[in-house]
C-alpha cells in the first residue's frame, strides 16, 4: 500500500549516490514503512545542473503547453487519488477522508496554476516621447529551492510546485523526510504527464545540510519554505547572503473570538471540527478561543462534549475521527503545554493525556481558564489542545487577540454586521475568517505577517511570487 521511496533528478527516479537510509514510520503504529534515501552533495549538484537545463526548456515552453502538461498530471493524480491518499495517511496519520480532501485540493491547485500561468500579463505604459514603447514584462525567477513540512504532505509541496511550474520556473523540492511518499507520488504523476527532465527535482536528506547547500547556491534564485518560524528565520538570513527572493509560510497562533450574539452550540461545532482537524497540526488551526463571558459556560460545555466524544484511531479506519500526531516530538510538546498550563492554574475539562495504546496518539484536549502567561497562549501548540478563555469587551479582546508575535490567520464569530467589519479591520493578521474557518482556497492569497512570515501562496499573488518584473523601454 505504501510507495517505493526514490528521489527524482533530471527526469530519472532513483537512490543515486545515497549511502544513508532513514526509516519512515507509520505514526499510528510506530512501525517502519520504508527506508528513505538521502541525496549526496554530488546529487544536489546534479539536481541544480538539471534544474538549470530544465529551466531553459520550461521557460521556452509556451504557457499553453505548460498548462496542458500540468493538467494532464492533475488528471493522473485524480485517477490515483485513493492510492495517494492512502500513502499520505500511512506516513502522516490523518484520517483518510482528510487525506482524500487534501489530495483533491492539491489537484485543484495544480489545475488553477496551470490556467493562471496563461495569464501572467504584463502591461504597456504610455511613453513620454512619441514612438517610445514602455513594456512591463513578467519573467519566471529561475531555479526555485522549496522546503515543505510533514503536516500537509500533498498540499504544501503542491503549492510550491504548481506556482513555480505555472510561472515557468524549474524547482528542486526537499519534501519532509517524515512524509516523503506523497511527494514521490506527485512527482511521478508530473513526470508521466510529460514534464521535461530537470523541471521538477525531488531530493531528501538532512534538512539543514540540504537547505544550506541549495540556498547558498548562486544558481538558485528563489527560496520557498513552509515550517516553523525559528527555521524560517535561519533560512531567510541565509537567502539574504545571495539576495534571493523568499516566500516564508511559518507558524500561526489563530485567535477565535466568539461574540455574545451567536448560536454558541453551532459555533462550538464548527470550531471543534476545525481545532481537531489533522489533530491540530495546521498552521491556521484555531488556537486560542476567546468567548464572551455571558456565553463562556455554554460554549465550554459544548466544545468539551464534542472533544471528548471524538474517536481516535488509525486514520485508515473509516470510523476514526482523529488520527495520531505525526511524530513523537509533538507528543512531548503536548505534555509540556498541558503541564505548564495546569501549573499556572488552568483546568483540563477533557483529555490532557496520551491514551494507553501504541502510536503517537494524544487525546483531544480542552483547557479552561488559562492564564495569559501560560505557554499555550503564545507559543504555537501545533496539536489537539484548545485553550478557552472568557472576555468582556471588544477593545480588550482585540488587544489580547493581536498580542502575540504571530500573524497568520484569525477568526471571529458574530451576527452583527458592523461588529464583523470592525473586528475584520482590527485583527492584525494575514487572513481573517468571519463566521467561517475557510481561509484557504487555490484562488485566494494564503500567507501571514509578523513572525508568520511573508509572501503569499495561492491567488494571483502566488503566481507573482515566482515572477520577476522586467521593464523594457523601446525607442
Ligand atoms: P522544526 O522546526 O525542526 O521543523 C519544521 C520543518 O522545517 C520540518 O519540516 C523540518 O524538516 C524543516 N526543517 C527543519 N530545519 C530545517 C533546515 N535547517 N532547513 C530546511 N528545512 C528545515 O520542528 P518540527 O518538530 O518538525 O515542527 C515544530 C514546529 O514547526 C511546529 O510546532 C510548528 O510550529 C512548526 N510547523 C509549522 C508548519 C506550517 O505549516 N507552517 C508545518 C510544520 C511545522
């Protein structure tokens, strides 16, 4: 059911010069699924050389033809959706329905960029002198080095691959070593669809070594990273040395503000479904819940009931509602966040521990009355923990909601239109959902501010991220 793990360099799949074999684990069982090869330094150099040749070919390929190949790859992915989703669940743990939805969204993204690449319009600016033509042209930036994490093994690679290919760039992707199989499956579809050799290259290795090599390489012109803020800052510094363009999709700490005029039970249902999706390992996951004091008790009760009723298990079991965490590091982090909050006076209304079975499972957890200084209120938990606290008034909750270093996504629920506009204006975040947690679609910009990074993936902005502007003045 799993896949053969290989790298892709210059249109060929293989283990190349790998002398290292890293086990990939199934987080539901902790059993190894396969061994992952690591790129040698020569392999990385070969990938850059291949990407250079691939760029020359792909840039000269018409946007119409690029679109045709990308759409063919999307069709192949659609025909293999069940197999790819199974690989994704095996290596990452999320429930199979979520894995299917992730693969379907990734196909959607590929098709969207295939089309949008045909609309990389420039413009003509009227000249100051008769007969002068002033042209603003869009050109692909060149070779892209992309680094993706383990929480969305299809979606995060696809955002970068599709954006780069749609713009006419070549790309070297280092997908997560913990969830490599999905990226391999995607790469196979693109190669089989007729992508010229070297346009997409896929490598694995020690993340710090691969990123140092590729980011310092003078031939690489763009870096796109999704992962933690700490690593993003290191990579951005490195990219500055060779003045590369960067897109940084980093962590989040989404506040959810629930005003007093809503149906609290309905909102609790939506909020809990969002919180425990992918066991909370989502950068836009609803994270801190601020509920108006007059509705606090009702919301907490309802949310706790939903959390405690969720069925944990292997993601491949169709009755499972929440899978394991993706790796053992997250379990340790959950234990730390809960212990810290309890020590500072928070109450655990459900969960707060690991269930007594094998696999990286952690119970859906709700923390009530959490003091602001608790770590979970300002460090990204990236797991199934929901701190729920009361608030009194608009200004106070805005200050608390904005009062962290992150700026990715924020949410608010209200039926009052004026208040909806006011809160959307007051929230200093890159994406704001009002009465909705849906802030991620292929055609809309996805990205953060402050410590959550910079740049957007998705929307026309996502294509612009892979395009340079060239001005031509022709007399
Ligand atoms: P981490 O910070 O070491 O790694 C985060 C990601 O970056 C991983 O995919 C890792 O392979 C990669 N990485 C690490 N060092 C790298 C380097 N020098 N060069 C290139 N890539 C590198 O820790 P982690 O335990 O994997 O994740 C911890 C935290 O990361 C989470 O709590 C969460 O805050 C954040 N995270 C965010 C996202 C996101 O979607 N924005 C995804 C995964 C993890």
